[in-house]
C-alpha cells in the first residue's frame, strides 16, 4: 500500500507543479508524455501508465477549477468590520 500511495502522491505532485509552472495545456501534456515515456522505457511497468493518468487528471482538475477561483470576490471573505467588533 505504501508503494501505491507514494506513486499516487508523486504523480499528483508532478502533475500539479508542471501544470502551474507552464500554464499551457499542450506544453504540460508534452512534458507529461515525454517524462512518462522515458520512465516507461526504463521500467516497462504499467504503474507508469497509471501515473500518467493521475497527472493528466490533475491537469484537467486544475484547468477546470482555476477559472472559477479567479471569479471569486475575495473582499467578501475578509470583511474587517465583522472580524473586529468595537
């Protein structure tokens, strides 16, 4: 179980970092496929395919969530009059 947990966390972390760094879907996907192709050629393991799918899922989730986060009005969250009652 520890092995699969480590694979999941490392693939998720790689997917999030590459997606946030490059911010372009095509560029992120090319880095995913390049990295995981080399990793698959070295190991010949199906776990690499699962890691690729996890990284692509992280890319899709980030691309769906980030535009919604940009539209949130942050001023509503931090209202100073409700935090400091006089």
